C-alpha cells in the first residue's frame, strides 16, 4: 500500500469563458455534441490531451485528482467548472466548502495548464470553456491510466456563480448506504448502475485517513472489511495521525484504471463504507460480481455513466427551429411529443430513449415532418403501435428516407410485420427493432439497404426463411436474428458477407447442413452464435477457416462425433460453447493449448470420455496469465482424478463437472475462490473439502451422489452468499452444524441419504432467504428443502413454519417426536 502526504495546492483561479452560442442559449444536453469546436478550434482535443499527458508524467496523482474534480463539479449545479472558481470578497466559492477542501491541487492545475495550452493557439483563445476542458481532461486522464477512452460531448458554458452553500447535500459522504447513494444519483438523472460504475473512479486516487477511520477503529472493525486489510490500514493510519496522510484507494493496482475496484469489494477491501456497501448489499452485488468478472462490461457501463454525468445541467432557451440535436434520453419524461416537434425541420438527431412516453407516441404524426433526421432513437419499454404505420409515416412525407442513418426502436411493443417500404431508407446504416412483437417474414426489400452495417431483429416472432436478399448487404458487420421462429436452411450465400464480424442466429428452427461455402468469405468474422437450432456441421478434416473467432456458441448443433479439426486454428477464442453437440471420445491433444485464452468453456452434455489432462492448468509460457473463469463439462463420461494443476487456473470461479466418472479427492485449491462448484453424480471421495473455507463468495455447492464422508464443518455457516447446498447421497455423519442457520441467502438445502443424526437446529428461521416468498435465485432450481437423514430426533422446530418460500419439506424416515407445530399453517395454499 502506497502512503503519501497530500498537500492541497492553492491553485489560481482559471479564467472562465462564456462561450457564445446561437440565439444566446445556455448550455443543455440537447446542444451538447461531439466535435462542437470543429469550426473554431478543431485540434482542441489533441491540445488538451497533450497537456494532460505532460501533467500525468509529472505526477500520477493527476488522474484521481482530475476525475474527482469533474464529479464534484457536475454534482453541484451541473458540469459548469464552477468548482474551479476562487473565493472573492465576501463570497466563499464551491472549492472552499469543507467537502471540497480535500480536492487535490493537481486536478485544478490540470485545468489551468490545459486552458493555457488551448488559449496559446490562435483562433482558440477564449473560445473553449473550462467546463469542456475539464470534461476532456477527465477522459484523457482515465485513458492514460489504462481506462476506456470515449467521445466527449462538448458545448458547455462556464458557470458565472459559485457559492459554498450550493454544495450542501449535493455530494455523497463516505458513510452513505445504498438507498442514500441511489437517491442522490437519481436526483442527477443517474441510475443505480450508473452510480456503481462511477464509484469505480475510486480505482485511482487517495483518501485521507479520517474518511474511513470509523471502519478500522473503535470497539470492533467493520465486519464487512477484510481483517487483513483492516490491519494494514491501522498501520498506515494510527490514532492521532497527521490529517494530511492519505492512502491509495486501490491497494492492488493503484496506478491503473481498471475493474480491480470491484474485485476488491468482493474481498472486503473497499476503502470507504460507501464503496463496500455496493457489495455487502445484495441488491447491488450482482452488478459488482458481473463487472469484477468482465472488464469489457464495466468499461462499457462506465463510458455510458460518464456520458450521462457530463450532461447534468439545465435545459432552457432552446431555439427549436434551428435545433439540430435533441437528446432527452434516460429521463422520466411522460406523455407524448409536443406539436412543436414537427417544426424542428433542422433536427438531425432525436434521442428520447428510456423514458415513459405514451404508448401511442409515434402514431400522432409529429415525426413525419422531420425531413433532416439522420438518427432516431425511440428505445423504450412502453411504445405501442403498428410497425407499418411508423415506417410508412417516416418515409412518405419528405426526403428523410434518403437521410436517415440510424433507426433504434428496440424494447417496445411494436406489432405487425416489418413492411417492404423499409427499402426506401437507402442510407440506413443501423436498424435495431429487437425485443418487440413483430410477426411475418423478413421483407425482400431489406436487400436494398446496401449501406446497412448493423441489423438487429432479435427477440420478435418473425417466421419464414432467411431471404437471400440479406446477402446483398455487403457492408453488414453485425447480423442478429436470434430468438425468432425463422426456419429452413441458412443460405450458403451468406459466405459473401466479407465485412461480417458478428453472426447471431440462435434460438430459431433453422435446419440443414452448414458447409465450408457458408464461411468461404467471412474473413472478418469474430463472433458466431448458431446455438439452439437444428443444424449439422460438415467440413473436411483439412479445411482451414478464413476467420479467427473470439467467441463461438454452437450448443445443440450436430458437430460430432469427432472434435472438428478446424477448431485448432481458433487460437483467439475467449468464449466457447459446444454443449450438446454429439461429441464422443477423448479431447484432442491440441484442444487445451488452442483455447488457452478462453474465459468461458462449455462442453457439457456430450459423450466425451478419457480423463482430464494433467496439464489442464499449465498454459503456454507466452501467456501472462490464464483467464479461464467458467468451465462446464457436466454430463459426459470423463473419468480419472481431477488434476491438481486445475488449481493453477486462479480465475476459475464457476466449475461444473457433474455427471461424469471422476474418482478420488478434490484438489485442495486454496488460492481459488469458487462461486459455483458442482461435482455431483461422480465417485469422488474424501472429507468435506477444507479449502472451501476460503470461498466466502460461494453461491452454489453440489457434492451430491458421491462418496464423501466425515462430519460437516462448523464453518459451513460462513457462506453468507450460498443459495443452493446439495450434499445428499454421501456418507456424511455427525450432527447438522448449528452454524448452518447462518446461511441467510440459502434457498435450497438437501442433506438426505447420509448418516447424519441428532436434532434439527432450532433456529432454522434465521434462513431469511427462505422467508422471501416467490424469490428464485436460479431458473430451473427447485425451491424445496430436504433434511432426510436416518437418525434425526427430537421435536420439529416451530419456527420452520416461517420459511414461506419452501415448496417441499421432507423429514421422513427419522426419529422425530412431538406434534406438528401450529406455525405450519402459513404454508396452506
């Protein structure tokens, strides 16, 4: 852990520039746009980037300081750079409010130096606002630290007012719980997911000891904090420490902007209480777990949240007749479009996605006169209407059909068929009508959209064949027709789509044979999903595919009985699913080295035999680290021992080897923290695995139908996230540990057919996960609980009657006594 002394710099006030806009309008989300300064200062972004890079070279503290400065600015009266204004006369400015005194001087210095660099360029002086410079500098600091780079929307005005009193109640203290954080961010138009993403800004920067002292001192350390981490912090921040002392917020990768923040939360290493609550509260934990596993998913969410944060501000004095861009997405707007919308004849971009607009919104005709429209985004969850009426209305009134580039209509309730008149939008590049209620077939006119780059008609009820006209879309990079009722064979002409990078046809009823000619020209293909169809692969053994896949989902396709040799050329695979594909025999020698970069492997429900290779966890030396996170090989015929080398796959969190012929003991992988461990229906043996004590995030443990023996450990109650526990049909003995009543998330418990004896633990009502009636943690998982053993005795605890989500409780074949508790009447149907 890095410990530094933070000395706040007294930065000189940067000059605030009032940027002139058409009609004297103040800044608003509808006027923010990329390349805003293209006409006056076209190189502004590279100038700012260079200034930030020089500042970061001076001190890495610049990154965290700039990110925090931007957040503190936007959350107080919008993103207007008022946080950099100095106090003057009798006015105390925002920067001198107690909540802002800890803002590091490096953040202010970044804005000042970047502003000076911009103003040094003829034509740029006094043209670029400090608010926009801070927004760009934040993006550049994040990217220089290894985080995502993204396009920044520009056009903000600098605030002319800055008061310390305006800060009150606007910034989240480090003690906020989830509800308080969610409410504060919602007040700024940000969702709970946005809040969690933005909180990851704490992956860089420092925090003073007083902000978390209450968690590491006093009568007891915060129970949600790792004891080891707490001890480390106690050494860095002893009592009566210099108030200038600060510690890095990310003790693992303090100089990288990455998703380590979420991994730290999983390990009880969130520095602030408002950080750790994101994991300790079960409502936000799934997002933390998801982003801890996928840096790509986190980066995407973070960019979305930062873009929305940059839009925080006011919407006033719009010049509607001159307006070119109107972005009202992610608000709470209700009702329908105003009539004035029809007069916005200059409007090029209209985004009203994710609101609560009227179901009859697009039937009123206000969109028909938007003749300059290039992008229309109605992504929502409420809009209802006939698809033919919408498409015909948009294309019949003016020349918009020649200009429209993007049409986003997903997550609505549009009905009817996609009309052939869609062919009029000849400039269309993106068409997304996914997650609606479309019926009928794909019209042949789709083939006239030769500029189309992305076509998504997934999650509808479209039927019929895949028309050959789709093969005319030679610019197409992404095609998603999944989850429809399309049938027939896939035309071999699909192989002419040389620009196609993603092909998703899963969950249809396609049939026939996939041959080499289907892939002949797919040189750009990176991702393919043909799962859940009735397809058969037939390739020559010496076929060399023209693509290098990164993900392949082929479940339920007929690929076997032999492993197809063309797979050995797919060295870049990250996600791979060949479950239920009729594979038989042993896994070929080339398999594990070919898929050494994979994070997800599913070979379940085949007839794969042989044993797991001893080198399963030994990957080629040129790899920096194995990335495998999920391994599914259940329902095969794999025998032998689970190799000890599986412990080298230290990112492996989910493993399912159930329904095989495995023998011996489970390797003691003390460095792996499993979330899902499913090993049922084998012939494994030994005592209850001791290494599981380290798996505090375990959610699903299934050791049923094996030969495990011995008593259940007292620490089994430490699995606070455990939802399903299956230990039936072994020879476990002794009594049920009282600690099992600490499994607050438990929904399914089966200890039947063992040698367990003694009384039922009296406080089973502590299993609050079973009191949430109707809650189902895993689809397809039975919500019954089995405590069948051979020697249970004593009375049935009355408080079992409070477990409302139980659908079945089997206590047969025991030696219980007493009456049936009256509390059981809560189970009546």
